[in-house]
């Protein structure tokens, strides 16, 4: 097993960015109520937007982190019921981690939807929804902070996903109070996710599951040091979160541009005009010719267009990230043959209706094609609302189904029914 460079996973690194950005942004937004014209409000709103969008990859990596540490000794091909049965966690650890998952998931969903409504709304909509949006975003931040508290308690109080120090490993010995020993979790619960275990300790379900290429034993042709710094599964899930973040931003900008095209600037956005100087009337005198009148200063016409918005650039970025996500998925399986993706359709012995990997590929290709078409449509046409909304609907449905299939593959093996966990 390859020792990862960041232990136990990337989730412990990226989670600080959305919490820090969103928390500071909400605080600055409340402070800016006393100074509404201050530039601090602009910075705070950028923090809120970035924090909400970065919470998506934090959640996708968190899904992998939960599966990695809940039962490190089980294979990725194990069914969820076997994973739970072989998990060394205590009831308290399960309680804290389940609360963490629920609070963070709900808080992230509320923050992302609120940021999307603000990003897509016109200036009039933003003014009407300012106070409800600020209160809801603050509530989302509170939910995320509560979820972070549960995870912190689980890690630092009960040693979840923390490697236990070996006794007498160093020259300094610290005695442990008896009351702390009573709450000390099982050493197997604190073992890192990559701990090497004997074959006899593996679950029976892992031995009976279909033996496909997994991230532990596939892709041996790649140097081990590459996988140490860039684990394929975590790269795949990170790219999934970033793709969704840019796609959400592209959806918001695509809708907002419809309210801004060819519209005049509001009165508050029109720059002040220089005062017009009234030229004095010059009279002619008999003793000499009249003095020439100086030309009046040019009058600058107020602008009639808002700042341009380019959603096509965000759709193109989403397309690139989706392509990297697909490459990460192929690297994770270790099978670079594109023809193997259609094996469930060509092989009559395989039930493609119950093959999660097949549908994972189908929905992934759908997302790539929809983002490509949206990048083209929003680039060549500003008012193609019907086709833009049509493909936005398709990409949202495909993304939701893709996340569902991905969760089934991550927690309940790549093969099985697509309607739920295997019985």
C-alpha cells in the first residue's frame, strides 16, 4: 500500500477554505451595513460566493474521506452492510460523524442555492431579496460550523482517523489519566486508512465481490511516487466538485445576462457629468470687432450598457474540468481502453441495467456534451433562452444522477442495482 503524502486524505486540507471564506464574508457583510458605500462590502461578497462554491469540492472529498476511514480494512468492492459490520467505530463515533455529514450537507446545499439565486438575479431581484438572502446565508454558515464542531470532536476527542502513537516509542513518556483511558477508542478505530492488514482480516464480502480494477491494485504501470502525491480517487472527486462549482457559476451568469443585455444603467451607476458652462453674450462695439466665443466643453453621454458577462467562459472551464475528471476516472480504474466502457452493452451475459459503472459513464458523457453545447450556445447567441434552459435542465439532471451513482459505487461497490444499496 502506498503511503499518501497528505494523511489521511485531501478533505482535511480543502475544508478550511470554504469555512474561512464564507465565515469572513458573512461577517464583513454584516459589518458593511454601517458603511454601505465601503469597498469592504465588495470583498465580503466575493468571499461569500467563493466560499459557497468551494464547499462543493469539500463535500465530494468528504464523501471519500468518510468511506476511507469508516472501515479501512475492507475493500472498495465490499457492500455497505459489510463495511458497517467491520467498522471499528464506537456508537459515539458514528453519532458524531453522522451529525457531521448531515449538518455539512444541508449547510452546503443552502449556501450554494442562495449564492446561485443571488448570482442569477437582476439588480432589482437582489435588492428585494437582500435581507432574506443574508439571513439564509448566515443560517447556512451556522449549520456548517456546527457540522465542523461534530467532526472536530470526533477527531480530537475520540481519535477518529488518527494514527495512535505506539507506547514507549520516544524518550518522553506522559502518563494518561484514568478517566481519559475510559474514553479511549479502540486502536483500530484510530488507524489511518492506508494501514496494511493481513488477508485473513479482510471481509468475506470483499473476497466474493466481482474482482474489477480498483484504485488499490490497478494501474501498476504508473510510478508509485505519482500516486503518493496525487491519489487517483481523490483527484477524480476533487475534479467532480470543481466541475460542479464552475457549472453552477455558469448557470447563474447565463440567467443574469438575460436581465442585463441592452439595459440602461441605473441612476446610481451613471457617473457624474461635468457642469455645462453658459457662455456670456458678447456684444459688438463700434470701435472694434466682436471677441470670438470659446467653444463649449464636450458633453459626455452617459453609458447605456452594463458590464458584459461571459458565461461561455465558465461553461468552457467546466468542460475542461469535466474532461480532467474523466481522465482521473480512467486512471482510477487502470483500464485505458475506451471500448471497455461499452462492454455491458456488447456482452449479453452482463446486466447493464444493474451495472453502476456503465451508467456512471453514460451520465458523465452526458455532462461533457451538455457543457460543450452550452459553451457554444452562450457564445454565439445572447438570447437563446429555450435551448440554454433545455441543456441546463439536462446537465442538472445528469449531474444529480451522476452523484447518486457515484455514491453507490463509492459505498456499495461499482456493481449492483442503480436504485439503491444492495440488500
